[in-house]
C-alpha cells in the first residue's frame, strides 16, 4: 500500500512529468513490481504473536496461516514480550525465513562510576584500555593487505564475474570488520559494567598520510559500538580529546613530549615512571611485552 501511495503522491506533485510524457505513461501503464526476496512488512492486523506457544499467525493472499512456530533465545523472547512495538518484517535469506520485530527498549539508569576506563583507538593496536588490555591489529593488517591484493587482481580483469566477486568480497570483509568491532566493544563495556566504572573514549586524530589506512577499517564504527553498548548497559560514557594523552604520565599527570621518545617506550621526566616496554596510551599503567622466541611470528 505504501508503494501505491508513493506513486500517487509523485504523480500529483508532477515528479514524473506531464500526463502525456513517456515516463508518466510508463509509471501508470504497468503494475508496481516487487522483488521476490524483498522484506514483507506486517502490522498487528496481519501478523499476531503468541508468545506462550512461540507461534505466529500470518495473513497471506491464500488465507491466514496459523500456528507457525518460531525459534528465539530466552533473552530475545523476554525482550519481545516486554518491548515489541510496531510492524514486523518477514525476510527470506539463505534458505531460511526470519521475522524481524521492532522493539523500543528504554535506556537503563546510568550509575555513578567509581572510576573510569580509558580506551584509545589506533591502527597498530585497534584498542588499548587503561587496564593494560591491548587488542592488537597485526593479524588484521595482514588480512587487509591480502584483501587489497585480491581486489586489485579482480579489478584488473574487468569482467562481470569479477565485479560480482568484488561485491561478495566487500560484503564478507564488512561482516568481518563488524564482528571484530562487536567483540572488542562488548568485552570493554562488560568489564566497565562489572567493575562499576565509566568509559572514556579518545577521538581519533590522524595525519594526512594515515587517512588511507584509517579508511580501510571502520574505526568510527568501533566508537559507535562502544557508545551504544555503554548506553544499553547503563555505563557512563565520556568522549575526550586525545591530544597529548600519549605524553601524559598516568601517575603525576606531567605532560611533555620527551616523556615518550617513540611508540613503545615511556619515561616520565618528573616522577620517573618508566615501563620496560609498551605503554597504554589511554592513561593506563605500563604494559610489558613477552619476549618472542626464535622463529615465532610477530
């Protein structure tokens, strides 16, 4: 119904040209077509949920289908019972049918934090927390370089098959990036919630020569995941400017460029704090690294 209403509105507004134009005649002379795999929206009049029996009743062009079972985890079922609102979408994907329901979940009350967890996002290390937890990106860098080589090979072929494979490869890489960002953000927020601490996130600032590397991985998505997961868990969230945080001493607060001569070494010129190797930039304590054995990969 929405498609027909949109067509009538476009005709009335003149978006399809005058009545004698070819575009107008084409729009009114043929019925509206829908994709066979498109999502089908249903409101509460056409689709009803029976939560206790875990079944749904769906109205179709061949009549109403009743007692159709659906599968959901206990947490999903509890959310559906308490917060489901609006229409539901029926989707066919990978040989399976899915029902996507809209749920409006209120934000939990934000607790008063006893301390803060600093999180710094970067390229060499995807995320570094002030608890000395380091999510390294070495394996991810190799994966990105491999994907770039495969894209270059497919783009050089300039065939339809190569174009289709490029699209599938891009979707796969996007799913991989989203999964890793979900895993990292979920672990950080869980630690903050369990210990009663809030979260401080540094915004990303990069030089011009680093923008290509930044665009190859959704760092902004990682920040969004951290923000919404913290809000959903009731964890206080604060975004700060990352300027000079890598040069600031976590013990005395002294900030000086000489405190950090390179990325892996830090020594405070005032209080003498000096780790063996490595430093958590987000205001944490030093992070020692294990020595590599002979023949071991970095």
